[in-house]
């Protein structure tokens, strides 16, 4: 073993087989050399397995957006180790194109990034950049637009600026989904949508996750949607991971959640209250329908 | 990457310079900018350098932050200076060129002139960035409004002018932030701004410029609506929350600066009559 190999062996940790994202001791400082230096991430250890639906929550400025931007190298690793789908992002020159095609990133208010003359062109922008040929591009764009619930033939030659707010959001979403990413990172995908729009976006994300096995990371401020959709919740606080556990477990700690200025989801509060009265439902019951069914089932078996 | 834009960026602090009245700072900066054109020799540039360094030291703004504003346009400044080398003739008709080729002649005087022009431009930029680094955009706008007040006599819309200025200044950071966000969003979709020829690179900016323009108009409209819904009317008598008052700092700073530049004007006016003191006129 040469000297170089030895050094490398020390800094490269073992990445678990099933991990889509693996971060170890990840740190990031903004404006490192000035008086305004701010530690945005400190000692982040986090593993996200393939096919998981993970929600990232935390107060404004807790580092969650900084963290997710690391995932397709929009922010480069300053110190620590980060591996996304087998690519070592701490390396000096990772293959950015391949990485960005596999990690779809939906920013806050993605409709503000629309630019092309037609919807079709806009959805194809990413595909074109990644070198997909023309015929295939149109087919993939069609698939993506249908996936987000838009009528392809009707919308493809419209200007994206003539659409309604909800439609714009979906076109922007289709622009990312068209690339068929293996990891979907979303920064508040439902912000500013009406309740129905929110439900539609969430059910789309859920079906991508459950049917196509897409790994989903969702940053959100809405604890209700986090509670009902995520397999796991990661709470960021002052650039550190404060909690990392399944939603039911997390929101049992009502006092701690409120101490972090986060809200306890309505259904979690309801189930917590039931538990205080001795009625314990399975941890998997988190939506209104699931809880209703579970309570009903309990009643049908008296004094079980 | 866009966060490095220093021009017009306030460096928070509580120094002597920060606490001065913005109007005085503005007037003194203008005096400095005019005065610098009366500096004719390297020796006097030396005095100005000391003066400028003293002001920067008192303002407690790190020299690095001040110099960053020069970094952005250094190419332009060097180009201007280099062009001057080619166009300047000898100080006297008798002066021989140092180097000549075809119709191009370079004189020692040309090199001297170019160096002075470069210094003058650099000092202009540094002087104005000391102002913007130590004064918030809001204070600066108030200062402009207050100084332009006499123009009301000729029906010049002073308040509206100041409003346009403050809106422009307040839009700059938010537009920078938005540009940054759009760039990241398009990069995430595989956009590539760093490779390819000139035309390809220019084309790569379309996906940034269009959302930026659309966003700019959107913001402008939102702001106009917000102002309308609060019944904003510019022309009526408005008062300021913070009334600007001159303090001892302003008198001291004004006295020192005016005295310094009075000296420079004297040196300029008396050039030629101080034949013995040649080092002053190198």
C-alpha cells in the first residue's frame, strides 16, 4: 500500500450499501474569511436510504437549505464527507452532469425559473442540457407533463407566462421530473399553493416515491404534510441535526417540538391525547382516514 | 459568486466616519473627487494616499473590503491607462520617445501620465466606496434629497427623484439574490455557463435574463400596488423619522478635509512658481 492510498483510506468512510445519500461530519461556513462568517452546517451525519421519503424541517436559518444544496453540488463540500448515489462529492472534480441528472432539485417557487417561449421548450431545457436527443426529449416531456396532471396537447405550445400560478408550478415541476431523477429534492414544494394544489403535489410526490422508488427529500414548514407523508423526519437546529426519527415518534415529544418553535401536527396532537387516555394506535396511522379506521376497528372489538 | 459585489454595500460599524452626517460625507466625497483632478504630481499623490489611508483607518472598514471595489473594474482602469501611454506626446517638443515603431511612439511623459490617470481613477473608486461602505443607502438617499432641496424653486421633483434613487438601491440586493437563485435553479437543470464559445455562452444567459426581467417587473408592480394601497403620495409634505443634524464630528471632518484640499489647490495654482522644490512636481 502506497502512502497516498493510506491517506485516502483514512478520509473515505464506508458508505452503506443501500444509501442514496451519505454525509459524515459535513461542515459549511458562509463568508468564511470575513467578520460576517456564519456556521451554516456543523458536523452533519446523515444517511438517506434508497426509496425513502425523508422530510427536513427546522427554523429559518437552521441550515436545511444549505444542506440540500450540497446534494447536487450547487454548494461544494468545504469539509467532511458526502456521497450521493456513489459519487464522492468531497472529491475535487465530481462528474456534475451525471450527478445533476440523477438528483432533481425543485427550488422554492420553481415557477420563477421558467423562461422559454413554450411550455414544451421549457420542460425540455434540462433534457437538452443532458444531451437527450430530440425525439426522445418530446416523449419524456410529454410523460412528465402528464405526470403532473396537465394536458400535453393543449399546453405544449402555450407560453409559460400565460398560465395560472398553479399551472406554472406544475410545468416547473415537470421540467425537473422529465429527467427521471433517482433522488428528488424539494424545497417547500407546496408553499403558496391552495389546499387542493398542495394535495395534488403531495400525492404526485408520494406516488413517485411508492411506485417508482424515487428517493424523496422534502424541506417543509408545514408539519401536517410532513407528518402524513414522510417516513422519517430530520430536524435541523443551528446547523446541526437535532432529531432524526419517524414522524410518530418525533411528534410525541410535544414539549420539545414546541420549544423549537415548530408546530405539532393536528393528527399527532389528537393521537397523543388518545394515548394519554390509554388508547394506543399503531405508529403507521397518521392521516385522518387511517386514524378513523383504526379507532373504528378498536370499537368493533369491545374491551380487546 | 454574486455575493462579492461590494459596490453600494454597507459595512456595518460605529466609527467616527459611520456616525458622521451623510450630507457632509457626500459633500466631502464630491470635494475629494473634484480635488483629485488637481493633483498633478506623484509627491502630492503621496499626500492624498496618506489622507485616504487615514480616513479608511478611522472608518474601521478593513482595507480588503475597500480594495474589493477596485478589483471589479481593475481591467477597465488598466486599459484606460495603457491607451493613454500611446496617445500622450512628450512633455516638451524636444523630448525623444523611449521606444517607437511605425507610428507608435512611447514617451517617458506618457508613462508618467498613464500612471497618474490610473492612480486618479483608483482613488476615485476608493473614495466613493468609502462613502457607500460607511453610509446606509437610506441615509444616502436622505442626504441627496436634503442637498437637492434648493432645486424645488425651479419645480424640480426632488422627493420623487430621491424615491427613485432609494428604490433603485433597495432593488439591487434583492435582484442579486434572485439572480443567484435562478442561476442555481438552471444549473440544477444542467445549464452550463462556463464552457463553449462566445455565442454559446451568451445564449446560456437567456434562461437567467428572462426570469430575472419577468421577476423585476413583477416586483415593481407589487411594490406599486403596495404603495397605492397605503395611499402613498409623494408631493405632499412628508417628514422623516430620523432628522439629520450636524454634530461636532461633521465640523471636524469638514474642517480637516477642506483644509487639506485647499492646500492641494494652492499647490496646483502655484505650480511653476516653486521652481526650487522640484520633488513636489515630479
